[in-house]
């Protein structure tokens, strides 16, 4: 008789992510399904990567990077845990806090990994949906009433949200945090895309309540996607809990060194974030002018509604035939949408040209 895996593993379905499955394609594909800084890492980062010694173990606590992040955010290093991408941070939270049948609330549609990481711990998950009719802006009263009703262990908010691009204002998040404090819940703010936002508001002070955990990514904004680097900001007591469950040497020496050099190159990156915002506005405007329904966005990616296109699969194939890949949003429960991330101007123009070509022959005109 074979040994069976636990029930939660056997019954849950794995989340689907963007990014090209490189083994499927022989030709070079331009990947618009990912949402990362389209500019190269800084010259300082590229230089340090070339000179790394791979014969030594990395620092388990990522001490140097932790100290640089401490100075960057003006908080104690004890309030920071460096992780193997934001994905590891997402998995550490349920591992440390969830018991079987604990309740979790997730603002949706959003990144699938919150559900996966919680479900595998046996949690009961409730989704609070934001809808197309309201441009995917969440209903604050609905959120507060659900937190008050269920008294969840965890409340997950991606802000700005993936895939909708919605950025919730400070007043709204403060109200959600207050009810989380009252119900004994932990509010998790995933701010992986925060540096692409036009006018972001600060959240660091929230961690003092001991009811808020902030997640940050250095793979998206610092163009270090392949190295996997992120971090958690939280009260030192919470960070100590995560240190107990994080596996040793989570952050490899290349990621650690690149992260340190990226923070030393912050002026370079701030310039690229400004450029990226300009490119995003231009890309969205051009797509709208080409006839597409593009949802308003606060970050470096956008949703495109394809209700008026005859066949979404035909669009995917058309783009692939021209070596371009986009993100199907069916896994977000948005089957009529695709998501595209901003690239540099040359690539964006190429995409716009192809969308215009396709739209001309496949738009459904309403009578």
C-alpha cells in the first residue's frame, strides 16, 4: 500500500502564474505576461554579479541587505526578514499562523498564491470580490462586515492589486486595519508593485500595531526576477516567528549581493520607475485609441476586456505567431480579460501595431 499525502495536498489545485514556459517555444518570445521593470538592472548590480564567489555559503540572516533595507525604510533591522522572493514570504505566513479550519479572507480577484498557501494548511477561505461594474474597486463596507462577521486569522490585500491594478487609498486601509485589530486578525498588505505607483502612501507605521504585515518584492521593481528576492516588514516579535519557520539559506549569495547593490543604485532605479510610469500611460492610451477597453491602472500592468473580440484564443495564437505572449486571466476568474505588462517603448509599439491589426478584423460591432 502506498503512503498517501495529506488531504489538503490531494484536494487543492495549484495556482497558475504568468511567464513563458520556455521549453515550449524554440523561437525567442517577447513576454508581455510578466509585470516587471522593463529596464536592465543597474550597472553596479551587473558588475557585482560577475564577481560573486559561488563557493561560500550565504549569510542565513542576510545581514548586510537587512541593514541596507533598515536604512532605506528608516526602521529597525529587527523588523525585516529577507526572503526568497515574495512567494516565500506568502508561504511563511500560513505556515507560522494557520491551524486547521482557521478562517482566511482574501480580496479578489487577486494573486492565486494566497489561496494556495493557506489552503494547504487546511484553512477555510472566503473571498471578497470586487467587480467589473465598479472598475474592480473593492467595497469597503463589504470588507469590514466580513471581517467583523468571520473574525479571520488572516486578511490578504494586494495593494496595488494583481491583476486589476487597483490601488486602495490610505483611509480605506486604515479602516480595514482598525477592524482587524478589533477582531484579532492579521492584515497582510502585499506591496510587490508599490514602486510603480504614481503617488504611493506610506504603510510602515501600520506594523507598530502588531496586526499588519507588509510584503515587498525586489524582483519586480529592481529587475531581479530570476534571482528571487523579497522581504517582510513587521513587528520584531512577528519577524522572530517567521525566522523559526524559514528554511536556512533561503536567499542565495547572488540574490543577496544583487539586492545590496540595487539599494546602492537607488537613484538609477527611481529614474526607471518614473520612465515606466510614463510608458504605462502611453501604452494604455494607445490601446484605448486602437479601440480596446483597457481598465484604469495604478501600476505597470493593465487589464484588457476582450468581450467585443470574436475569439480570445485566436488573439493568443495571432500574437504567438508574431512571437508575443500575454497573460490569460481565466485563472483569476476573469475569462474575458488578458493582462499585459509594460515594456520599453520599442516593444510597446510593436504590441500596439499587432493589436491594431487584429482588432481591425475581429471586432464585434454592436447593432
